[in-house]
């Protein structure tokens, strides 16, 4: 990545964050994480209470990149074909025709994903990993960019299905928006309307794919890669975990750190990039020991302790 490309990336990323921030007030860090997930060709899991702006975030991102947006309300009776689409026989033509489901979009909001059955949840696995769906043996690509923003509520767990570890591992980042501060709340109440209305696109979907490809060229030193590997090993060896972070989690951390570095105007990754992203990328991939769970320990606390106790490389990667 040349200095000119790095400058362009950082300025464009800042413009995207500012534009989305017009609709999602006071949540710059969460917006940065969401856009980092998109530019890393990944997906976002939001665990939040109702009414915190999850739908607004998805709509604002889609509008900002001149993309499309679909929302699926996950319910116990939702079928896999309601997500991916279905093949229907057309009597007029005498052929089977594929009718695309809502998954064919730029930003898909999977609202309350844990309320659908595991079979329906699994309908998203192929498209999240490979950017395509297979119906009746025929593969249909969804295009780029494609991002799933899935939500689950931390309350009202009755009638929900816990996301299996294999599916949690498919989400690049897990975070929460939370409630806005008082000043942002007052501004939202004063408007009392959908703040995503009227948002102008800042770049095209083609430019998003170009930015993602460009971020992949950011340099990451072998010492920083070794630091990531040591963090992964520490999560597996920790006494409070029964399952540590996978290699996929390490790859996710590397991919996102490159976008994070480029958004900061750098063509190389530093250990601070890894530290900043460790919790949102690794915490949801851990399975805690039963005793630790009973003691009230959280995966976030485990990752924070591991990052604090794992020495970063002595020299800055360049």
C-alpha cells in the first residue's frame, strides 16, 4: 500500500464513519467496528437490548455504500428457504426458476437470530463463509459487499436457541451499541424521525470491494503474527476456558487489524491494533469453564487479562 493509497483509505474510512454517525449518534467506536467488519469481508453480531439502533446501523451502512438492505425477523417458524430463496416450477415456461431470498443484498439484518431454529440459523452458514447459497444443487453468488448484521437480545431468553460455537465463530466481530449518552438522546428525541432518511452515499459498492482488497496489502510483521499466535495459545491454555480461540479467530484478528491500521493512516500493523481488536474479535469464540461461569467470570474479562499478561513485540512493526 502506497502512502497515497493509505491517505485515501483513511480519509474515506473517516467519511464513512461520519456519515453513518449521522444516523447512529454517539456510537463512533461501534460504527468503526461495523465498517471494519465490512471491509474485512466479515459479519457482525450485536448483542443488545431492543431499541438501541441496530436497524438504523444496518440501514445507514447500506445507504452510505450505495448498497441494498434487507431485514429478516427471525422467528421459530422461519424456514431456511425464507432466508436463501426457493426454486419454483413455472408452468408457463415448463422450467424451474430460482426466486432469490432476502439474503441477496449488501447488508442483511438478521434480527433476533437466536429465536429461529438451529436448522434455519444454519441456512446462513454457507453464505457467511463463502458468499454464495446453494439451492437444489445450484450455486448462486450474492456478490460483494455482503455483510450480515445479526442481533440477539441479552434478555427474554425464553423460546430462544443458543447460537452454536460453529456459528459464533463465523462472526468476525461481536459488540454492542448500548444506549446513547444524554446529549445524543436529546438530539434523537428532538428529531423524532428515521435519521437514515436522506443519507447520501459516500462511495459505491465497487469501491467497498476495492477498499477491502487494498486493506489486504497492509504489512504485518512476523513478530506481530507471533504475538497473535501467543494470544491464541493463551486462550486455549487458560484455566478458565474449556475451549479457546480457533485459528479462524486468529485470521479474523489479522484481517481486521489490517483494516484498523489503514483506517488510522498506516500501511503496517502495530501491536496496539491487535490489542484494540482482541476483545470484539476473540471473546465470543471462547467457551468458559463451568466453574468460571458459576463464579461470574465473562469471556471479555478473560481476553482482557490475557492481553494484559501477554508481552507484545519489543519493536514496532514497520
